[in-house]
């Protein structure tokens, strides 16, 4: 089978994406171009192995990024161009007009803004390439109403099969240990977990990630509310082993994958806008509650204390469903598109 030369144009290529890119680079001659992770409070890998990487610098005008390199780089000796979908980078998007090379549209496609202009531009661009790679089945089901192009779902993940390591589960008794992991962003609404810890002393809450301490610096300290700096790999094991559940009070993304691989259930806000990784939580029948109403959250916790087996059962379902949400599965799906196997 031909080894394709592939250019992948993406917003960021942080450390949690590196394993996937390295694995894909085993099968194709891969060149990745993106912007520096620190722009979005992301950590880039110290070393990139298995693919060529070209960092770019933003050239902003009225919040739109006009970096011509996102177009001219694709003039190089590539067989396939994968265009990470974003209307904020017009020079990247016009690669979809190329007819001398195979071009694939890729990404989350939909955002929180869905006005008439956004809809019109989306319908134009997604129909220009030969097909579309999307993050989840949810995205596909929305997109099929706007295009007749073939669509492949790759189930976005950042973990391999070998990293699915469910930890021993201790049932709750008189205390519920709650964990949340991620970088601080307002849309994640982690202050709701502080309010929960303040009102309900049956819970112990631990938040882990960059920027969290700074946000809570003016808050009253609580004995049952702990903040830790970002942890990676081995350190995460002990934190997930400690907790009974992941509570996600706002926007959720790859935290669903972390919960699944360590064998912990995740409880998610019903009304926040979520990343496509929410598909795994839905497939695994995880619990969704209204975190904006603290009384409803406490009622849910009451229910857990009355039915302590719920959390372990939910954890098992989530972990089992992750088998199709791995780096290996992602690579398999990308290769189908790169090889033109859309059926």
C-alpha cells in the first residue's frame, strides 16, 4: 500500500495529542503545523518523534488569523492535506479549494455560535473536500443534514489501549471523594464544586490543574476543598485511586477519557456546552445533573449514599466503552480517510 505524504493543519498540537501524531506517523510521512500551545494555556511536548513539526506564529487582524503559511505550506510535496476546520483561519480553509491534491476536512466542525453566517460558511466549506473526519457520532449526526460528503468518525481520545488501567474501587461510606482535573477556564465552572464543598461536609473535593489556585486565591479556605498543581501520568494514579467519582460542573472534554481509563464514573452538567468527547459518557450511560442548582446536586449525593453501588457500576460501563475511544482506533479511522476508504 502506498505510503502517503500528509500535511495536517491544526490549531494546536499539545502533549496530549503527541502520542496520536507519533502513531499516525508510523503509517504515513506526516508533517504537522500548528501554533504554540502556551497561547491556549496548553503544554507542548518537549520532543516530537515520528513526524515533522512546523510551528507557526499568529498574525491577527480583528480576531481573525491571516497567516499565509497555512496556505503556502500546502504547496509542498504532499499527497493529502488534512484541514483542521476553523473559520478563524481563512488561509487554512481555502486549501479546501485545491483540486491538484486530495483534501480532507477535519475537526469538531460545530461551535457554540450557530448564526446564519456561520451556518452558510460551514455548508460551503464542508462540501469542498473529498470527505470529513469528525470527532464523534454526535457531530456526524448533526453534519449529515448539511452535506452529502462521506463522513468518518474517529472518536477523539488521547490514550492508547495499554493505558486503560481501571483502579480498585472503594465503596463510599460516610464521605464522598470528588475529583476534577484540567486547566482553569471560566466555562468549566469549577467554583460550583467549591460551593458544594462549603455546603455539604460529606464531600471532599480535590481540583488539579494549572491556573486554579490563582482563581481561588481570595476564597475562604475549606478543610474539605483541596487544590493541587497539574499532575501527569504516575501522579494521576494516586489521585484517581483516592476518588470515588469525577464531578464535572461545566464544559467537559478529555476528562471523560481520563475517568474511563482509570475506572471512575463521571457526573456531568446537563446544561453546559460540551466538547465531542461527551459521546463516550453518553454511550456509557453516565449521570447528567443540573450543577447550577446546588440543592439538586445534594439530592443526587443523597441518592449515591442510599445506593452506593451506582458509582462502581457506572465506572465499569465507562471503562468498557473506552475500547473504541483509543489512539489506535483514531489512527485506524484517519488511515481509512487518507487511503480513500470512505465506504
